[in-house]
C-alpha cells in the first residue's frame, strides 16, 4: 500500500511539474524516481546480506512457563537493516497443527540476537523452523523474502516435583544386583574400560569416544566393565498411546518425571525402559542425576510410541517384563505395578496434589 501511494505521489509530481512547467517540481520528480530506485536496490542488498540461525538448536523449559528461542541474526553488509520479519512455524512434534508466528526486529551491522517467545502448555517437543525472512528498505516501500534453513527444538518438561517414595531398607539392593549381573547389557556403567566399539542403537551418547570417531568418521563408544551398584528398573507400558489426549499424555509424563526424581532421592540409578516402534526394539535410559532426568524425557518424547503398521505386538517388551519380575511398571492408565500387583492407581485430575502430599511405601 505504501508503495502504491509513493508511486501516485511521483506521478502527481511529474504531472503537475510538466503541466505547469515548474522546474522545481520537475527536479523533485526526478529526485523521487531516484529515491524509489535506491530503496529498491537497498532492499536487494539487505536480502543478500542478512542471515539467521538458531543460537541454540536445542533448549528446555518447564511446562506452563514462557519458552525462549534465541535466533542469531548476522548482517554482512555495511548498512544496518532497519526492519525485517522472521516467519517461524512452530508446533508439537506429535501434532499436525502448525502455527505461524512473526518475529519483527532490526539488524545492526555484524551479529545480533533476536528472542522469540512462546508458551508450552503441554509436555513434549516443540519444533521451531524459521523458513523465511522478509527484509524491508528504510521507507518500507519494498519487501523481499529470503529462504532460510533455521530450525530448533524446545523440550517442554513436566513440573519439577518428586514423588515421595519409601523403599525397603534391605533386600531390594541384593535382588537388583543379581538381576544386573544376570541380564544387563554391556557397556552401561563407568567402571574399568573394556573396549571401544561401534555405536549401536540405544547406546548412551555420554560414552562416545570422540577421538576414534573423528579419525574414522563413524560413531564409536566406550564399553565399560560392569560394576556391582544396584539400580531400579521402571518399565513404561505405552500400549494405546495413540488414543491419549494431550492432557492424558501430560499426566503420564508428569508421573514418569516425578517417579524417577523420587527414586533418585535414594541415591541410586534409575533405568527407564520403553518400546520404540521406530527402532523396533526395547530402549532404555539410565538416569543417575537430575540432568539425566531431562535427557531421558527428551529421548522418550522423541521415541515412536505408536506402531506405524497398525500392529500392537511388542515382543521385546513382553519378553523383558517376564524376565524382570521385580521391575516397576507404569501404564498409560497411571497404574503402578510390581510383581504383577497393582501398587497404586493415580488420578489424572488431582495428580500433582497427590504427588506432592502422599507418601508411597513400595
């Protein structure tokens, strides 16, 4: 609209100057044409010089809080860009609904940061993608788009509350030590180094051998001898995940987080297991501290919990459950089991109050 109005002004100035043979108006007419051309060329220059990329490709924030995604904007030119607009598409990975947000800002010469804020109302991964940037000249007469490859992910974590769990003072550690010796996978603890081998699905990224990986251009991990430290196993039964609403999935993720945090208070490792249909196998994450709890949730969010071919059989999960009689099992119905017995069934409506106030002796 501003472009059209400026063209009308140019035409009107030229018409009046020519009709009444006014040299000042004709000079203004020529100056307006030159100004119009210069603004067009500036817009071309700004589009060529501006670049954008995420300052951090991965971030995390607590559910219900304001999430911030910082975008690093680089202006390679010699003139500042007074106005630009980033087109940001954002949405939960498990949903098809994508919302478009617009981030307006200015870019001085060199590098600057723009902050994009949104609110995460549900647990999960929010994918952010800035596909286009639109730049304007100093008078906003012209606007030109430039395609970008700027993407990031923000993990919306549950509220940081822990379940009050009382474990038996004796007996459980000896039992879990025997289980660990009998059925554990190699390379999961931090004792004596056994060997360096190629990465396999399910290996922890914390064990990557970076020197060997850099030399061979393939991922290698360090495998350790097993130690005798006990750990607690928590299996997540995700059968029927496709039928969950966002609120029901929130309650399930909140309970997983709070249960793991509750076990961590007993200074033990928590192994969380689930079946990933994308990998076609049983996956696990060993949580040893609070930072590992966040990493575990991100891995769980990214897992494919719904069968792609419509089948619901999970042979690896059922075989593992039959071998782990002492493991804890948490279902999507918020039922908490051990040894085939229901320990407690949580309520989705009053879940956070139940977590904060009740004590569970298991």
